[in-house]
C-alpha cells in the first residue's frame, strides 16, 4: 500500500491502482442521521430508513504522521490512516454524537469485480448491485418476478430477494487483489452500482476499516483469514460417506439407515433432527424445541448411539438458541433467568410459526454458560451425539428487547450468529471433542469463521430455480469461501416445499451428484417429507446414490488435503476459477462452476431435463472424467446424463491417478 499526500488531498494505492482518495470537492466520507423502521415476522425483516441528513465531509486539518496521516473533518469526525506494508488501517473518532449514518467510498471502475459480503446466493460477482447486510431468513423463491416469492410475501413477508442471506458480512474482495473489511455489526448496505466508486453505508461510525493487499489471490485469502479466523478441520469420520437425514423415531430412522447400507450406500452418520420430538404446523413438520432426546420417539437413544458407534456410524441431532415455552428446559431456563427480557421486565417471546420461544440471552455470562454446559454438553455431547445442526442464529429481534449487556439489539443482531457459533465451539472444545464433533450452521457474521466447524447453505427450494434452487448453493460456497468459510455444504435435494412446489427424483440426484464433489454429503427430508421425493422410496435412486457415495469416499484423500489447506491457509475447498487462473478474464465472472483444489474443475448440472452441459475451461489440458476426452481452453459441450456431473482433471497433475481410479470404478463400462 502506498499513501500519497498533496496539500489536503490524499490517496492510497495498491500495486499502482487507486484504492480510495480524497480531494476538495471529491468527498471520501459522508455522515448523517437517519431513523429506521424495522418489522420482523418469523425471521423475515422489512427495513426502511428515512435519512434526514447526509453531509459530505471536507478536510479542515491534515497532519502527516510517520506511517500515515490524521485528517480532521470539522467538528464531525477524525480519521487516522496507518500504512504498514500491504496493510492500510483506517480508524475513526466520532466527534458529533448525533451521527448514526456513515458512508465511505472506495475507488472503482467497470473492470473491477467484487466478491464476498458473507454468503451470497444469487450473485458471486457483486459489481453492479447493492447488498444490504443483515442476517435474516433468506426468503422463499428470492425472485420478485415469481409466483412463489409473491405468495411468500403475501403470506408472511417471506418471499425474500437476491440479497437476503443468513450470513452477511461487511467484507469484500476486489479483483485488484485487496480486501476491504469494515469492523461493525450494525446494519450496512454495500453499494456497488456506480462505475467510479463503491459506497459502503453503515448505520454507525465503524470502529475501523481494514484494507489489505497481496500479490496473488491465494496469498490474499491467507492474509484475510489470518485476520478473520479459519475453520478447523473436519472429523475423519465425515469422509466415510453420506450423512443420512431421517426422522420419525427409532424404528423409522434406523430402518432407513439399515436399508440404505444394505443397498450399498456408504454411510458416515445418521442425522435425526427430530431427536427432541416433533410438532406439526401449517409450514410442515417442525421440531419440539426442547433440546434433549424424546423418550417416546427415541427410547434408549444413548444406547442406540453406542450401538451405532460399534458399527462405525455416527449420530447427529439438532439444537438452536431458543426454547419453546411448553418445554421442560424452558421452565428450567426461567429458574436460572437465562432469557432476554422486554423493557417492562417480562420475558421476550418470539413467534417461530405457531409456537413461541424464549431467547437465550447470549450476552449474559450466566445464561451463556448455562446453555453451553446444561444443554449442549449435558443433553447432546454427554449422551454420545457426534454433531448437530446449530440452527437459527439470525432471529434476534430488535424491538423492545433488553439484553443483559445493555447493548443495542440493532448492533447485536448481526453479532448474534457469531455468539451462537462460539457457544457451540466452547461446548465442544471444553469437552475435548474438537476434531471429533461437527456442527453445521447457516447463520454467520464477523467472528463466525473460527467457531463454525461447517457451514450449510440454508433452506433452498426443492427445485432448479435461479435464485433459490440448486445453482444457488454453488454461488453460496464460492462467496463464503472469499470471507473465510471455505467448508460449505447443502441439503441434498433442497429443503423448502411450499405452494405445490415438490422435490423430484431429478432434483435430488442432480443435487447428490454435486454434493459428491463437496466437503460433506448430507440428505434432508425437507419440511414436507411425506409429499416430496425421498431417495429411499425408489430402488433405482438408492442404487444411483450408492454409486455417488462411492465416488465421494474415493475422493477422501483429496478432500482431506483441501480441508487442511482451508484450516492452515484459508484457501477454500470449492474455489472460483480465477483463484488459479488470474490472467483469464472470463474466470472472474463464472459462478456456476468451481475448482476443487487447483487441478479439478466441477460444473454441476443445475437445469431441468439436461443431458449435456456447456462448460468453460480457463486453460488447456483438461480431461473429462467420464469420457477421457481432453479439452483445451474455452467453451465446450460435454455429455451430462443423470449421474455423471461434468468433472475435469488436469492432465499430468498429481490428482490424475486418483481420477483414473474413480473412472475405472464408477465410469461407464
């Protein structure tokens, strides 16, 4: 990074390209005041803002320092810029206490590409759009032109839009090989629509802005994740095969497991999300949010788990940081005063869809410890559970809720997922189970990286739709990998089934094909399991799934290597094409293909009825796994019958023997 000062004008450059600048008449910072209106309904937020003041700031005094400068903007703000090698840090001192809106501009042009902002589902390259950053339900359909999205909006604000995400983060990576991180958990909106600049809006003066550059993208991600944190390695048992999602009690769930194994499906674990009991709502089958095993549905569960362990199979459950008011743990929680309150001192209850729950106040040390020790450890880890879905970190309300810390819920809302991740991490770590237990989360924010053992892409629709179907989990993995969460996976077949939208066999198998080339394979029966396609009801599908789990287990040596690279260096498992092809312009805009490491390219089929797939290859020397045909740089069309997702490996690379073996074992005879 290089700082240039001329009079009261200044700029910062990286590798000869301007990152940001200020000159009289060309503002860098704006400040102002606004009043928001926030409405939450079952995790969906409608946020409106009325800005009554927005002022461009002019430098009134500039003082060069040994490593940067101090700029004063009248009686509004003081800004300190420090340069240390490839790192630029900008800190702010708020002089006007009335400021609650802040805008900062970075330099841009039409050639710049931008990635990150948490886990984005619709667009990998963010340039040309703006992205409000607020953790919430991502929405159903997420496309305002579709019937499903319209119906979701009408029925309960649940339709969503392209920018809605469980995991927002005010961090982005520029194609100019630097990242920009804003240290704030307040509501933000990163606006990339202007050709000449990017405007970062935050609903407070941030603690600091950090900009760091590198000479390559691999080096850049290593620097970024050294700052943000890195996910730990996955347990060894994950690579043994499929994690089967089943529910309904011991007889049904363990029966599905046994049937799958008998049919040749390689299995790593059985995931019973309803281990705690179930309740039926208009949305579908939901869980009894009382986090201990249900004696009637899963009698003798600890013993059953021990029996599974003897067979080399793990058992997974489900938890979230809320307790239903008709549950036993809710009454226990009330005695220990662990719930967040309203201003009048009464308990704050959240409607989760026809049942109300108390909010565990994670800012209260005693509540945090109680949930960690007396719920997660006692009722999950201590009975032998090997992992769980750590769900619902994005629901912290903002109206009339009082937290023990005294912090404003508008500032804590985006911080809540990181607190929830840390609670799980501490429970596992203190139990000596790191590297053995895996929990997967959909919600995230600043600080989640170190404490999230595995990300999951959330509740996609059970279809091929552009903004909520299979293709969105490719984008999700690529974008989350750019901000330090390089271990991602999804519900095979999707989850959300509403308004006569039903999962088909084709959707399930195309999703499973892709999942075989991701860090974890896991199925989910969905929110309406009785009306949607389930693999275990179709003998042909079970056979095909068995083949795919065989491919996945064959990939274990490569996958372990990539997972270790993610833990050691922050290089994601699923990588954008440009990460290893920096000179190829097309690679910066591809979002439906990914590199699995450096020498494997995966192009999942994400459209209905396809028998072939057009693929872009960023360089020469690629071998198509299922035909052995070699392809050079550019577009090509390859066969893609059901079961054979397009996969390529680099000729002569270190992975060639492994992929030849995969073809010999699972290719066309």
